[in-house]
C-alpha cells in the first residue's frame, strides 16, 4: 500500500519514482499470477541436458481455483433493492431505480462485476474506472491491476488520496514511443507524459474536471493482505508439475531402455583397439552409434541378455502427488468437485458442509465488494443528481448477494412455509432463491395487487333478479 499526499503524487519527479517503484515491486507479481492463471507455469521454462526426456506438464490448478471461487461468489448477479422511505417518495424512488438500472445495463454491470472479482481473485486487487462519454453518459470500465496505482492518505482513515492510471504507446515495430500517466483526485484528472528519450514525466495541458464528486477509481481488495486466491499454493502447483513431468520422463526412460548382451567380448575389443571396418569407419565409433540409435550394450561375461531399466518407486511417487493435490485444494479453501468425497447421492446440507471453506472465502470477498459497490452507487448518484437536477439518496439502495450454488428449491420452500407467521412476509420472500423471486419489493406489490383484484365483487345484472 502506497501512502502519500496528493501534492507529492502531482510532483513530476515524485510521480516518476512512484511509477518506477510500482513497476519494480508490484507488476512482476501481477504478471506472474496472470501467467499461472493462463497455465503458463514455471515448468514450461525447464531445460534438461541433451538427449534426456524433458516433458513439461503444466496443470491449471490456479485457473480452477480462481474460476471456482469467482463463479461461486459472483456467478449470480448482485441484486440492487430500492426501498422508499414512505409512500410519498415511491414514485421518485421508482424513477431513481430505473435510471440507475439503465446505467448498469448500458455498462453490462453483471459481467463487469464478475470480471473485477476475477481480477481480484488472480492478483489480490481489482479496479473500476468511471468516466463520462461525449453524450454525458456515465461509463464504467474494468481496469487491470498492472495499470492502476492507488495512493492512500497518510491519516488514520487511510482513504483513497489519489489514483494513477498508467499505460504505454508503442510503434509498429514494438518500440516504446511514450508512457502516459493520469492522476485522478476528487475533482480533476491531471495528465502526464514521458517520451522514450525522456527520464521524468511532465504534465501535459491543464487538469480536466471529471464531475464525479469523488475519485472515480473504485478499488476492490480481494482480502486484507491484497493476495490472490491461489498465490499461497503456487509453489505446490510447481511441485505437482515437476512430479508429473518427472513421471512422464521416467516413462520415456522405460521406452528408451537398453538391451544388455553379455558375452560379446569381441565387440568390446574392437571398440578398445580402434580397428576399422570394411568402410574405413572405426568399429568403436560404430558401436557408440549403435548404443545411441539401437540402444544395445555389449558386455563381456557369461553370455546373458537383459533390459537395463531404472527402478522407480511408483507407490511413493503417487502418494507424494496425492498429498500435493490435497494440500492445494485444502490450503486454497476451494474444494475439488471431482473428488470422490463429492460422489454419491449427497444431500444439500452435506454438500454445503464440504463447501464451508469456499463460503468463508466468499464472505471475505463480499465484504470488500459491498463497500466498493456502495462507493460506485454514491458516485453514479452524484453524477445523475448534477445532470438531472435531482436529490436522490444512494442510501436507499440495498445490495443482495446470492451464491452460485445448486439449491434444493423444494427444501427451501418447505423451510419458508414452516416460518410463516413467525417472521414477516418480506423476510420469507428474501429466503427464496433468485430463480424464484428476483425482486422482493416488486413481488410484494404483485401480491397486493392480486389480493385487491380477488376482493372485488362480481358485477350483478339487476334485470336477472
């Protein structure tokens, strides 16, 4: 975490040092984590001496961990519930709701939230960047961790003091043309540039107002330590890759086994004396070629033939790999769904117990995402209030998070019925999964409407009496 004042960050010399430090300290870690997500693990760089098998088996444990953790946490969209303070404000809140949801739909917020959560799962931190386009519509973009430097206050609050967006420009040959840095504060965007032949960034033009009312960069930490979900098990992934690759190498060694023929002393004598064959080639050299090409060894003794192979303790190797496999999922808190413990006809409760570690991981993610979403709603509301001359309050918006889990709907409905009369109707509806009730407030309104229509008396024609 970088903690400096905004005035320091806006100084070109200090900004240059900050960017260099960020690229030296953080970017290599982000790049490594991204490579492991893409299954470009350390084993792919291994080299062996000439002639030896060099299998490179890379395993996507890191990719599985991130995809599983992110899908469980953010696979189902966040629900935004708008609750009016009283009946008089209902119409205004409905307009606020439609405006906010239209903004979210225009920015594909469900996909955006998922991708930011995935970025945090990979690298420990993710970012949203808010800006307005030429039509004065707000736009939200997911930013890579390598491109944003968050700078926090030196006070105890540790609030976001500034944010630096960095990127580079290259020519057609891949040569650096210039590096850019935009420094965001609460009111303006300060533009900096450094050409390839320059050492220090210099400010370009005048600061540009962003009209967001706050720093339009929203930071989402994956956890307090800003650590990716699979970072603690990267070394275990490497060990598993090495073990599996070495097993494949051993299999190749068996394929390349040598046939030992004892009692062939004449060939040994030819190899030692350096005699030539009919073609003028040294017999010893030909024997060496036969050794490499045909894999035959001629040994002198009692005239026996046998295969020369390497003894491998296969059981010990498999036990070692099994331990690595289990440790990877245990320490990452992400279950292996293909494990035999998930086989059979397990009840929903039994499966949820096995998902306890993943649920704890999701709770940590939810706490961080909730505060980020709160700030996003506050910034968007401020922008809309300025644009539309409104006085909307973002505090009326409640966030609902649903886990992406296969629910036993019939059991849930039974539980909801069992607490009828004990809790409110709204609480009962909130317990139902998203596939049944997506908007509790709207569902209550529909129930009221249906009840009113059911209470209406049928019309009676007096002439028929």
